């Protein structure tokens, strides 16, 4: 037993001696400090925002000591970060997706440049953050140069949030970021120290990733605009047109929802607007065929495109879009048709057959009164008939003496009383109903009633043989629908905002309204070049304007909801107004005019005997 113990002790001493001879690597204190700093920023600024962190490392052209430093770095970080974060070690498999936050561990900048960043189009709407740990110690100038190379590679892959954690030559651990533009607006990547660690192990400023592009130093951004009231309107004070290649514009000349949004963005982010407005229509036909603003955007002449553009176009894969800042409905626009005018509405209480019977009865009564007046000797029979028909009293001395004639007159009084009451009751119901014809119910109603669609192209939702293609804007199409013949059934398509703007400008003459069933929801966005680095900066500022209600206030100024339909196409009006009684007022004015005319004639008969004999003959 004693011998076995001695052998065991001898074996341990032999192993220890062998270890000393093989020179096992010891812990690097600098790597330990860098690892602790990385763990601190990951816990404080990444674990509080997301629960998954991807770790990627590359030791291209490294020696054994540098490989050991990376292994030590990971061995220290993983146990400390595991309780707060789910850590994914990137293996390079094709199916691996990119996460929002990625930690890179490299020794030199060229190792980061050779990494494969597998971004796809489906990820272009997400914002990514890179924390790059640079392990090699370098002089300050060389370190800034390495940071610039790393940021350049990240920007090529459309990642603008990049921070490099490195140990300076004097041993201080600091964070480095970049400025994209120089003071004179020339392009360039300028690395600078954005933060540093204090002796307590905390950062000097409580932030990891600085906000990018919050100040563009009054640099110019090329903007191509699509004139579309009430969304984008360029209205300079002097009325001077823009040059073909665009020119710098006064921000106060930008009008409309999109125009004022661009003005707010330019003011907040401090950039100048070089505006271009193409004459041709802006359309995306395919990935290789675009017109107007999209052509200027695809060719690189413009950085952004704005002016009522939809973000749901399935052919927009070659561009990048902002978040949605406004929504409107795409609708069918038709003309309101009237059943009757102000006088015709007074005829609606009775049908045509009823009016025919009443007219025939009145003519028979006139003939009978004329004939019986001569035989029986009635005084003023026609005047009495007209007076009783409209409800006026008849003097007693004018009543007939015969019982049969009195019975006939009583029946006539009862008949006219019933007709007047029935007409008055029906008239109030008629006045409360809408004098306009009912609108088609959705797309099926338009097709059933054979409406011809006036559009700039053919659409999947409407039949081709019922579509008339013309090259015009929405105002010209509105004018065609407005001025079409009475029996023509024309319709066009546009945004609900365009119709509200048109009706507001032509509130006294417009007869246009819209079919209540919308075609689809139209979401407005700003278009950027593919993989534009400005997207997330604009998105962040647009989100602030939406949440603060600024864009909502602009919408209310340019889009009064009441002008979308001037007729309020309801089946039953809430109350009877004076505008509904125009026909009654006009008939009353005509009757009063005729009565006044005859009263003047009677006054003239006192002086003119010829006129008196003429009136007696007519009587």
C-alpha cells in the first residue's frame, strides 16, 4: 500500500515536470481585460434589447499565439454571457441566417473583409448591429485605419451600425465608430473614438451604438419627385420651372403631404434637396423596365423618390422602401346622376299614371263646369273650380242653388282635400330621399351596369374589353367623367385623397363620388436605391413624426374628409333642409309673380276700358 502511494506521487511529479518542459501557454492579461470589456457591453447594451447573439471569429494568417488568444477570449466570454444571452457560434452552413446582433472576433481588419455575410432580400427591411472586437494592438493612426476598413466592409453590406472594440497601444480599451461625410460633403469614412472605458470598468457615455446619419452636415441629396396633388406639389414663389438635371430648391416650395414630410426630414437631418421632376409617368414594368422617377433612381441620378408611391408593388425588388407613413384607399370614381331637378322632384310623390288620371279628371271638371255654368247660370264657375282645387274658400253667393250641383261640389271638395293631403305626405318622404341615382355596389355592380373604365393601362381587376386606355393624369380623367353625356357610364380609378382634393378645388361644380367598396389599401412609402444606407435613418425619423402626430396634422390640412363625397350618398337624409325645398320655393315665387302680374292688370283696367273688356272676355 505504501509502495503504491509512492508510485502515484512519483507519477504526478513526472507529469508536472513534463508540463514545464512543454511550456503550456499561460493566461494573457490583456486578452482577459478585452474579454471582460466585451462581456460588459454585451450584457449592458445587447442583452437588454435581444436574447440571441451570434459570435463569429476568423483568424486568417494567425500564428499559434494569436490563435490561443482567440481561444482564451471565447473561453472567458461564453460562460459569462450564457446566462443572459442565447449564443450561436457561426459555423458557415448555408442554412444559417443572420441575426440582428453579431459579435465578430478578429485580429486584423483584412480578416473581417474576407468574411462571408449572407444577406438576402428578405432581410433588407431589418436593421443590423455589428460589434467587432479587434484583438491586435496598434498605433492610433494604424488603428483608425483598420477601423475605417472594417466600417467600409460593413457599409458595403448595408450595415450602418458598426462599433469596433479595440485596445490602444497604451493599453486603454476604447470603442471606435465612424463619420461618413467630411465637413465639405466629400465622401469618406473617418474613424473616431466614440467611447472609452473608465477605471471602474464602465463606459464614459452610456451608449454602445451611436445614432447614424442624424446630421448630414448640409450635404445634398438628389430627390426625384412625382407631382401628385395632394401628396407632392412643387410650387416655387417665382413660378420658375426646374431644369432637366434638377436644381437646389427652397424647402418652402414643397407642398402636399409628401412635400411637407420631405421638408421636415431635410430640416431634422440637415441636408439640402436637389429636386428633379421627370415629365414621363413613373411606373415599374419589370426589373429591367422602369420609367420616370424609378428610372432616375435605378440609374443612380437620384437617391430617393417621393410622391404618392405605393409600397406594396410586387415588382419593387430592385429598390428599398421606407416604412409606411400614410394610407389611402384605391377606389373607383363615378359621376352622380340625378333622377329629377328641383321641379322634377315635386312630381315624384305620384307616379305617371296617377298624374295622368288627375289631369284627365281636372280637364273633365273644367269642361263640365264650363257647360253647366252657362245652362244653370253659375257665377264664375272656372274661378271657383281652380280656387277649390288648391284649397281656397268659395263665397256663399257663388254656390249653386240646386241640390245635385251642391252634392257634386261637395264630392269635388272631398276629392281635392284627400289628394292634397296625400301629396303633402308623400312629398315629405320624397324630399328626404336622395335625389341621386344609387351607385353601383362594388366591382360587380360596375360590371353589371357596363361601366367603361378610363385608365392609363389595363388592370387585373377589370375586364380588358371594358377598359379605355388613355395617357393622362387623374385630373384629366376626372374631367372626362364629369363632362360625359348624361347616358354615358364612365368610371376611373384613383386614390381617395385625389378625389377629396379635386372636390375641394371644384366644390361648386363637382359631381364626382366613389364606389363604397375599395379596390385595395394603398400604402405610401419613400423609395431608395437598392440597399441604401439612408433607409433606417429616414425610418427612425418618420416613426418619430408618426408617433408625435405631426404627419396626422399635415393630413388633416390637405385632406378634409367631408370633400371625399359632396353628395353624402345616403338612402335617407337625416333632416329636411332648405336646399331640398328649392323646387317649392321656385313654384311659390312663380305663382306670386303671376298673381302680382294679374293684380297690376286689374289696377290698369280702372283706367283702360279696352284692357277691361279683354279681361272680361277671358273671364
